[in-house]
């Protein structure tokens, strides 16, 4: 992803040793061969580009963060999606990132410092029980923050925070505009994880990632994260649920259970257009498909997104987008 207009694409392509092809459904994203050393380029070292998989960009595009939004990334590590969200909400929005793993959270902090992204705070916490509300209005003003903190009585110290978000109270009376729940999963759709397993040994991958007890418990964990994210979004706000698994138990079944138990949740179209038609999946599962040759017809009706590398030439990804219904609507 290109962050800065000053990046010369011809120079970047020469540095990478491969042509760059614009991704039609993601502005400022460019496709290149997977084995190209992005981290070795001058643009990457200078913090002018992000490196990541196209399917990750789709999750952020579905969230559709806007300038001034307060966003929550409930499972934020390793931080590339969070950084892209921060770019979109600047200069006056904020991003709150949460992760339970200290080492992975440290990697997020390093990424944020590298890219000098403002108005971000990180908390080490269990996303299922995270309860810190969106920053109060006026977080560029220290006196406002101090007054809010005095009234709230509690201001949990973040693991990392930009200057004007370090003293935010836990209770501001404000919920988030948008929440991303990129939930823990088996990673079976991620070539990066599978290649890592191949390099370090399949036994460890199977033992740690595909242990039967862990796999059986994942849908409950994923559902709990989705429910908590939904509780923290304002009426009219957006929640995006995503995994890099291709299994229905971690995707469609989690979504169906969530909708059945949450009357205020409404599944809505992803809002991402011009995708490969194979990525669109009708909702509810088994519903009559749209015209297979017409991506616009797909984009206009309720659907989830399912990226399968064999059909979309990307890493595996599942995306479902929800809106919190405004009472009375």
C-alpha cells in the first residue's frame, strides 16, 4: 500500500525488480510477486509504503473508516490493518488497539513508531472483556482530558499511546464509530502461516494451531469477541468480523449464531466493489446467487466475502459486515 504521493512507482518497481500492478478494488494498493523483498526497499525503510496481503486490505475497506472516526481494533496484532485504519481517520480520528499477547503488542508498537502514526493507543487486554470507551471529544486539549479523567475516576494506563491519548479516561460516555474484530483462528487460509509451518516443522503447527480442543473452542471465542465488539460500537456504527480461516464453523456459523442472538445487528453489504466475483457469497448461505457475471449485482445485496486463493489469487479471508441498528428504525 502506497502511503505517500511522492513515491515514484517506476523507481519502486525497479527497486523490487518486478512490475507493479494496481489492485482494481483497493486504491493505492499494488500487486507484486510474493517473494519480492519489500522490506529491503528504500520506500519501505522510509515509511512511505506498507507491506501486506491484499485480502487484509479488503477487511479495512469493508470497515470503511472515515476522517474523524474513533475506531477499535479488538485483535490488533501484528498491526498492519490498524495502521491502515489510522491513515484513513487522520488527522482528527483515533484508533484503539487491543491484543492479549504482549510480544505481538510490542510488534504493533514498533510498527506505529516506524510510521509515526498519530492518535493511536494500545492496550494489553482480553478482547472479550475489554471495556474502555472511545476517547472523549476534545482530546487535543490537555485541560479537557484532565477534567474528564477527574470525573471518571479511572484512567487505565495504555501499553502505548500517542501524546494526547495517554490520559484518556476509561469512561467517556462515547462508543466507537467502527470496530474491527479480526478474530483468532486456525490460519488455515493464510499461506504466510502455512509457509512458516513448512519451514519450522508441521508438528509444532498442528500441535499448537490445530489441537482438537483448541479448534473446538475457537467458535465460542470468536463469537464472544464479535459480541463484545458489537457492544462497544455506537448505534448506526459498523462492525466487521474477519478471519483468515476457510472453515464454515469459524465463519458462517459464527455469523449465523451472532445474528440469531443479537436483534440489533444487521448484516449489510461489504461496500467493497469491483472484487473478483468469486469472493462474493450470498447470505443466508444457500440463497440464490446473483448473476455470476455481474459484480455490481453482488455488491448491492446482503453478502459475506470469502477469499479462497485457488479462485481469488490472494490469501484466504472471510469478511462479514454488520450495522448496529438505531433504536426506532
